[in-house]
């Protein structure tokens, strides 16, 4: 088994990274010059295409001794994010902080301690503001000889042109529904029918497909979202539906973060020597407060991601409506709601459905621009009224 076996639907990208990882880190200059390796990479692709998974598989291959990709010890350390030659720059907030980037740049200057390279993985590189990106740019302009940067972002356009000019870009494609379903069956033991439905409803988003396949509550919340939109008949119903969608997104965000927050707090208290049930000494409260602040930022991002996911699901719903209106039922995503989708398609023209799809896209842009989610959802749902 190699580090590449857990990836799906990205044969071309895997071949590129495998060739780069198998080059010798030492040797004559001619061999290095003809190699496929470079000091900075950018992995782009739509959400759920497996950008981070591929980045860490490549990192594991680079950090494995010799040229044999997938050393078991390196794999365990990378999976735990504890490899001494690996630095991970990510955020659970809305943006990546300047201080985090400066620390990663500082660590990138160190020589490898046990591996062939020092590897820095930047997840969600698009979450850096311009002045933060400029700090990263300086590190990419003058990289140490054995440091490799791996950036992940939805598209090249999400990064500064000066950064794009200093990286080798590899774009991932959207995995097929069959590829994602097979991965869920093989990796998570999900039955074939559930795996196929989850992959289809997630529109090949690997992470979301796994959640839908393994979490009945998540599936129920998604179905409630779509039925709420289909049931809108007036402005008051649209306002009520917007409040309900916001609540569903909040419930989904809490389900994702609550258990993790409790485990983190317990771990921090244990590391500080505080027994369960014991009050936190005043001298340690600042550390607990810092943890709580980080968790609040993560909750904010999780809520925004949840709202965006609802809007993606609604996009799939109204896409299905227009497909039915145009006689293309075989391409419907939400097949379990086909009867309701047909009914929705009979009460308006395709042009009206397209207007609703435009309103959903506009709501996503507004929320991304920090418009209050409740207002953006209300404005969007009013356009979805079925008379």
C-alpha cells in the first residue's frame, strides 16, 4: 500500500507528484535539472476534490527516506501532523493570520532534521489577505535548497499573480460520483446504495459525501433544507424559511465543533494539571480564554461554511427543477425528491428558475462580503416563491 492509494479520481495529478517525489534529493546537477521537482507547488481544484489529501500524500512521499514513497513511520507522523520536518499552515477562522505565516516562513528556513526535505503545507491559501500573502511571497522568492512549499486553493485566481508566477500549478478535476462512492465503500465500509446517494447529493465533494454517508442527522438536515425551499408560497414563508435555514446551518456547525471543542478543552486542562471538575486557577485562565477565543473563531467559520453548503444544496435543487423543465430528468441530483421537483417545475417558466439560481449565487457573494446571513437568505428565498 502506498500513500497514493487513498486518493481517488486524480490519476494525472498523482502521476505528476509521484514522479516529483521519486527524484533523488542529491546527485549531480544534470539529474536535478531534468527532474520534475520544484520548490513550490500550488494544488487547485473545487471544494471536496481532495486538495489537502493530495498535499499531505505528497508531503509523506517527500518526507519518506530514500525514494520509496510511503514509509510507514513517516506516514504516521504526517497523519498526526507531528513530523519534525513538516509545517502545516492552516486556519479554522475566516483568514490566516499574519503571525502564523511569519512563523511558517521562519520554520521553512531550517534544514531537514530526519527527512530529505522540509515541507510546508498551506491549506486554504486563498484565506490570506494581500499583506499576509506578501510575507509568503518573500519566502517563495528565495527558498532554501531543501524546502518545499505546497499551497492549496480553489483556483489560481485566488492568489496574487506574483505568487502564481513562482509555483508549479497542478489542477485537480471533480471526481466522478462512482469514484467517490467506491472510496466510501472501501474506506468507510458504507453500503453501495448509501455511498452512491451520498456522493450524488454531495456533488462529488469527498468530505461532504463522507459526512452524508456516515451521519443520518446530516442527511436529515439536508432533506429538511430542500423541502423548506420547495414549500415557500409567500413572503412571510420566505422569511420563516430563511430563519429555519440559518438554524439548520447552526445545528450542523454545532454538531461538527461541539465534540471537538470539549475534547480540546479536556486536553488543555489535563496538560495544565487541572483535574476534571476542579476550578481553573487564576494564573491559567488566560490560556483557557485563548482556547475559547480560537474555538469561537472556528465556530464562526463553521457556521459560514454551513450556510454556504446549504446554498450549494439549494443550487442543486433548482438545477434539478430546470433540468425537469427542459426534459432532462436523467441528470437529476436529488432523485429522492423527484416528485416534488416535478411539481415545482410546473408552476413557473425556466427563465424564472434561472432567476432563482442567480439569486442564490448573489446570496453567496453577499455573505462572503459580510452581509448579514439572515438578510441575504431572506432576499434570496423571496425570489424562490412559487405561486
